[in-house]
């Protein structure tokens, strides 16, 4: 149960800090690469 709280907190932080929903990157490998960079930056 604790793991889900950490995971949800991480996703919430990514959405709020980096505005992931507003990002227009949707094609090819770019979304996955950008997600990795965001996690490293966080």
C-alpha cells in the first residue's frame, strides 16, 4: 500500500511541476525520453 502512495505522489509532482498534460510531445520516442529526463530532474 505504501508503494502506491509514493508512486501517486511522484506522478502528481511531475504533473504539477512540469505540466505534463500540457506538453505537446506525442510522437515517436520523444514522450518516453522526455518522461525519463523529467524523472531525473525531479
